[in-house]
C-alpha cells in the first residue's frame, strides 16, 4: 500500500535532516524531494530515503505535486519558502519555529495561509514534552489556584552562536537572536499553558557586550490580560558544561509548580507541582490517572513539608498534595511532528493522539508568538512598555 502523503523538505540543516529521517521512516509518508542551497548536502541527505535532491526549492515545487512540505530553513528565511509552497498549492505545511523573525513576514505567511485555506502548523516541539504536557494540565485544571506570577529562564552555551552550525554559526546567529531562537519556545509555552489568556504588555532589556554580531540576551516582563506576570529571560553567552539550561516556575494562590527541564550545574532535572490543599487523596489519584492517559507518568504524594534554612524554621504540618517526577521528561525535536501528521491525516487540530491537550499550534499561534517576540525586541530597543492589542 502506497504512503498517503508525498513530502518535500526545504532546508537540510540539523532539523531538516531530522524531518527527512522522520518522514522517510513513517509508513504514511514518503519523502520524494528535498532542497538545500548546499548541493552536496542535499544529495547526501535526499539519497538516504531515495528522494530527488534540489538546490532550488522553487524547482522542487514546480516538479512535484506535494501533499506536505516541511520548512526548516534558518530563522530569518521562513517567509519565502513558506509562501512559495502555499502559492504552489501545497495543502499542508509544517514550519520550524519561529513562524518568522519579523512581524511583517509572519503576517504575510498568516494571510497567505488564510487566503488559500491551507493547514499550516508550527513545530513548537516543547508542547509534546511529557512534563510540559503535565504543566499544561495542572494549570488548565486550576490545581494551583489563580496563577499570578511566573519565571522562565532558557539559556544556551556560548558554543551555540559561535559553533553549533560549524563555519556558518556566526552568520546563522547574526540573523537570529535569543528572542527568536529561544524565547519563541517560552512564549508559545506560556500562551499554551495559560490559554485563553494573551500577553497585553511587554517590557524588556537586552545586552550586547560579548558577541557583537547578535544580542547576548533578552530579559523581559510579560503581563497577560488576566493580570498574570511572567519574567522571561534567554541568553547564549554562558560558559557552562551543558548545552542548554531551562527552568520554569509558576506561583498560584493555592500552589506552586517548579520545573527544572534542563538542569544546570548541581541541579537535577525534575518536576514538582504542589497543589491546592483542597485536592483530596482521591482527587490526586484521579489527576495522576488523567496524566497517565496523556502518556505522562507522575508520582502522587501526600506529605507534610517543613521548610527550614539552618536554624530558621517556618514550621509546617499542613498536608500537601503533590505530583512529582524525579528526572527528565520525554520528548525531542520531532516529538510534536507525529501529532501534527496525525492532525493532517485525520483532518483535525485535535487528533486522537493529542486529545485533551487543546488544538495543535498553527500559523495563528506562530503569528501571536511573533507579535510577542517583536514587542520584546522593540521594548528593549526603545526602553518603553509595548502594548499589544
């Protein structure tokens, strides 16, 4: 039986190669064409799955009738291949995040997709990480009470902008920034976790003291229309042993969630949600079971914390219901792509494999994420609070 979808991939770097591998191995897809300006790279990667290699994606789109195109070009270069695929009549597109690095480019992609009634997904891969799914569940179920403050820190080793893409690293990073490359992940997660809330105001700072060819970092406060405030920060000038450090914490009126997603020095990966004390033992087990149904295995705890710092003690004694995972969650670069493919095959934004987690991220989510990131950059450049309407 022939695969259901013929696939083309544009951009064959680190992520594009992963797309070719994923769709080349999936029983419902066949990679028939792959394009990259580097001719030898295109021939090598396309050859692994029996696809035709192109140095010009326009020629690829003219030569094939494709059911799905994955765009994995560098951050600043998503618009042209996305528009070309849409104008060629490709009905389904998966774009690497961010949708674009300028609001103008993101808007153009969004409007073209709407005009052609095409299904455009954005691969915000963190949504499919098991412990991000657990975070989404806890917040959406109101298990922390009203969440009023949060912080998210996503930092890269300095080797990322200076060496991750080999000789191309400096040029690649110069066309992006930690706002586009890192905070796009964070902003999308926040929008997903706290949906239907949206960011209303942004105030940010940046720094350019080390790299010179791209900002060292962005540090921002996001205020949502619910009153929630979240500090988000991303840098890529850290001289550390790890490639990535990722930490999130959310404080609610009745509970707190702490997520060491990618622990740094001396920090173990793990996830803990201390829930409202109104959650009964039976309710705690129900939530544990619900998360298991979403593929997330968490421990359910009833304990009595006694906060201490040396001789200073805050006492304790209140029975605390909690959900916990010691160690990293599951996920990866392609973790969401299988769900996106299921959405295409089932013609829905809520395929069976993703049920309970809300709609899959589309060009609308990509546009909203780009709006927030653009506001972060504008605020840092102007030293003003930027309002989003």
